[in-house]
C-alpha cells in the first residue's frame, strides 16, 4: 500500500507542536491579529461596494417586510 500524505493542516500542526510553548503562544496571537485584520479588510470592502451602490442609485431601502415581499415575489416568478 502507498504512503498516506498528511494534509497541509496536519503538517502545519506538526510543525507548531515542535515549537516552544512561548513560540506557540506568539504564533496564536499573530494568527488572531491577522484574522482580525482580514475581517476588517472584508468589512471595509463590503462598505465600499455598498456606498458605491448607494451613490449609483442601485441600492434599495425598505423594511424587513418589504424584503420579504420582494423575495416572495421573485420566488413566485421562478415557479
């Protein structure tokens, strides 16, 4: 039987487990910061796209009930 290759995640875990406890803690802190920054960039992008839609008049406003009616009418057209 052939050799089973570990997934990239398992390979990373194996490397991390060989680090000192202090380095593991530093790595966790760095990864948390990077994830937060990535999420902030995603939120910023979404805000930019939304503002552009508003400026171009492509954004729609309404209540939750308006949204429900719109979605139901679109769904009924498909059926």
